[in-house]
C-alpha cells in the first residue's frame, strides 16, 4: 500500500538527501508517495509540522529540542531519528569588514581564533569611537548557526548580546543584505557564503568545520504524536533517506547533485555556487560517511547546553533524559539494521568546539562553565536536575 | 503595516484595510529593511503573509530582542488554511486569519490587537511574579550564609542585610547577590 506523505524543505544545500530520495525513486521503492513543500521560513516548518500539515521536515537540529522543551509558541514535541548531514556552515563577512580585519593584520586563511581576535579589536575600536555595533545575521533563534557564531565570538572575548547586533535574515536574502550594507556578516548554511564570495560581496571568514569538525546541522524532524501512529512509515522514510544520503556523499555524484539542487523548486541558486560548496576544496558537507546520519544524543545535549548558556531556557532540565526523548537513536538503529548497515552502539560521544571538550557525562558543568553567558538557571539547580546516569 | 510578497494581492488587501478605516503606513516585501521601517513607522499592527520569508525575522524581533511590541496578524491564503485555523483555535499560533477581505478585516484586526494586549499584560504579570520569587530565593540564601558565618539568628541576619542595603542605598536583592558571590570566593 502506498502511503502519501508531505515533507517540508527549505532552500539550503542540506535538503539534498530528501531531494535525491524523491528524484531517484527511493521514496517510491519504499511505498511512499512523497510531496515536497518548499517553505520560506523556519517558523512555517515548525507550525506546519506541529499542526500535521507536514508529516516530516528538513529542520534545524535545535528546533526539535526547542519544540519539545516548550520554549516555542507552539508547544508540540518534535523528535528526530535521522541527521540529514553534518557541517556546511560558514561565517561570512562583508568586503568592507574584511578590509578592516586585514588592516588589523589578519591574513586570508587565518585560523578561527586569529579571525576572532581581529574582529574583537575592530569591535573595541568601534565602541571606543562610539560607533554603532556591527550587525551579524543568522537564520533562526534556535539554530546551530546562532550557537556557532555566539560561541566563536565569545571565545574571542566578545559579548554577543552587547558588542554586536544579532538579527535574523532568511538565507536567500543574506547576500543581498550584505551587498546593501544592511548587515556586516552572517552565519548561514551553504551555498550562501560561497555565493557571497562569487558575487564579490564578501568573504568566508570562518568555515565552521574548522571550529567543530562534523558539527550537527539539519535533521529530519517529525511530530512526536505522528510518530507514535506511524512507526513503520517512519522507518521506511529513514531507509529511503539512508540510500539517498549514501549517494549524495560520493564525490563523483556531487556535480549531478549540484545541478539537481540548483533548480528553483529546491535551492534556487547558481549551480556553480552549489558546486563550490559541495565539491570545492572546503567540502563543507558530509551527508553519510562515518555515521553522519546517526542522531548522536551528545549533539542534542550540546545544543541544550547552549540554550541554557544564552538564556533561552529558564528552568533546570535533565540534559541526558531530554536528549533521549528527542533524539531517537534507537529508531535509527532499527532502520539501518534492516538495510544491513552498521550503526554506532553508543548513544553519545565526546565532542569538541573551538578546542573546548564537551563530555556528555559532565554536560551540566559545561553548560555553566562559560565566562561570557546569559544563564538564567543556577549551576547547583542544574546539577541537581541530572538524574539519568550511565 | 503589510508584509506581503505578492503585489497584486497587496493592493487588494490595502484597499480592504482602507475600506475598514485603517491606514496602511507601508507595504513591504522581504527585500525591504523590515527592522528599520518598523522602528521608524511604529505601526499599530503588522499583517504578514504566511508565505513571506520575513516570518522568522519578525518572530526574532518579537521574542528575542523584544523590539517588536506590536501585534502580528498572519494570513494564510492557501490550501492548508483549514488545518492552520484549527491549530489557532487550539491555541497553537498567535494570530492567523484567512483571506482578510472586505468586511471581515476590522473585527479580525481588532481581535488580534485585543489578544495581543491580553498576552502582554499576562506576560508582564508573570515576569514580575517570577522576579519576586527569584529575589526572595536569593535573599533567603544570603540570610542563611550570614547566619552560618556569624552564628546569629535569622532575624538578626535579615536586619544586617537590610541595614547594609540602606547604608549603601542599594536594593536588598543586590546586596544579597553580593553576599552570595563573596561567599563563593571565600
């Protein structure tokens, strides 16, 4: 029996496994008749997933946690059992800001900490001269881009909520806003950083890959109540996506992938920009290799520590139990097993951002360890809320 | 203020709003400087198309920066209208209406504004209740620390805190916070 499904996507390169699963017939082979809905905003993805207009969606990994933790206007838990890919984000600055950073002695290709230090000096100059703070854009309050940008800024001694203006701009608008001088930099998924470089509007300053290799990014999110009723369909969806993600990862397939994604009903960006981000020297995206699709609970825990750090959560929570509820590693293993694919036996691993280790067993400590933060939960209360043990 | 990507429909909506007695101060698309125009024009209500890419930016302004103390009416002009409307009735999303044509405009906008004001009032009430509770907790903690350190009774510890606050012309909770910070150092 064919099941009809509606899946939401956004115009970003990492919708690739979903696009390929449709175009190459992987969904059809699993008995799924999938309709894609290209959504112009993350808010739409959230609302439509919560209300059942969409059955599944290309989502920012933090959105599943935000929905489940009741910090969104829509209090409808979302879960994921599938990471659509890893990495792919970059911090891009305008040509004007790049020139100022070069004046500070920054060389092209400098490591992220040197870039951060140069930016901190520029910001300090501006503050001393009484100039308005520089403006940086991300895509959504609950996004890896936001947490990555904030983490990098804070490591350079910059207080994000004081020293810069952070705002939200839809990804396809980023390059134009940079060109117009409405923003001075942005943190966004590819191909938009590559496109800014192609147009001469700015330069990719930091590839997030250099801060956190194989960082979490997008996931396939589903509504928790929908999942309870559609377990088998969900597993079929995962099998189709696993096959597609495998294809997306092969270097020889990347040119065809760039061509496919450039279409107006997917990313709607020049093929050359997509090729730059998919097959260029920076190789921003990992779609499958090295268990890239596995929903590591340590990813979810790290995200929750940053929600705490920046004051998005105001109540203590059990980090490991939350991750287990939202990141369904068990369901991934079932689907992978049916395809004869191996899956990690552990649910979590240690992670590292900007050289700072994150050990899941000490997540609460990590969340409250940052000098630059906007914590609204007391360290001892958070520590006391950690019940789930190894 | 209208935020819409389809010029033909915007014209129709502008007319409907004008007929209902509203003045449309601006009609913007995703290509305009939304933040700047909102700050400059301070509209009483913002009406946004669900299909506008500006939704994320509007939500961000409203929730994170609290720069947007304005009601936002979202309109849905597509086939999912039914389920989205059902969701709104269930309290899922703020304000969604279908069509926004002719006579239905005025009540919809009025209801949106009224609901928004209710929400704002509720929120500030919650905010102040939460602060009081958090303050009280801090003062309790500081009191306990002083009692243990000086081996004095609760009432004396409280009086000490109060006197210190009055002498320094500072709020009780600020002094309590300092006591806690100092004790963590020692």
